[in-house]
């Protein structure tokens, strides 16, 4: 498969290169480090954020932070290109977050439901402060009134894959972020 090659699901038009992502992830880590958050816990939202979270955590280390890491597995898409409108917890964090500074790491911010749900879940768990970091801010109408604290890229209202983001668990391995266009 080539970056813009023909696929059963359509074609992939690159939007953000591997190099642009690496630079942006480093800048996000610098911005987070500037907040001087003590007792930091990074909570990655699975599955889509796993590559972004891994790169961000290593960048945070390069910026002098030593966060504890945990994961929450939330579902809102069920393999479709459009959210179902409700968020379900498939796996909650296992770490004690009471009194901790938490940064939620998510791949894409679109309706806002998942991020708002995750933030409320962790706040209810007793976190001292819950900040949010998203790689892609898709410019669509929001269903929840939430604004991420840290944003990687502003994205047009298109379906994106790559760098952990998928369609039916495919295309996560792509080192760039691209628009999945409709097949003819």
C-alpha cells in the first residue's frame, strides 16, 4: 500500500507527516513540562492514542518528567466512521489517582463526548487536577462543552487514520496522519 494508494476503504491522503508529528509531540511535551505538575499521572485513552501516548511519554522524559502511566479503554465508535453518541468504559484505570495531577492523552477530539467523559471519570476518582492533551482537534460541532488543554493539530472535518487511529483496526501502523477518502 502506498500513502495515497487505492484501498478497499478508499484512499489515504496525507495530512500530517511523520516529521511534523514528531516536532509537534516534542512541543506538546515542552508545554506540559512548563506546567510543573508534580505527582504526574498520564492516562492514555485506548486504543487510538497508544502510539501518540508512547511518543509523548518519551518526550516528557526528555523534558525532565517522570510520569506514572495508566490506561483507560473507552468505546464510542463500534467500528463505524461516526460516533454512536454514548461512551462506555471497557477498562478503567488501575492506579490510585486520588490527589494526583492527571493528563489524559487522546488521539482525536471531535464531538468531545469521550474527552468529557474521561475527564469526569478521573475527576470523580479524586484527581487533584485533570488536564487533557489531544493529538488531533477535528473542526466539527461539539456535543460536549470541553476544550482540550493541549492540542497537537487542528484538523478539517474529515475521517483520519494513521499514527494509532484506525478504521476497523486497520491503518494504525501508518507513521503519518491521513484523510481516508471514500472509495469510488
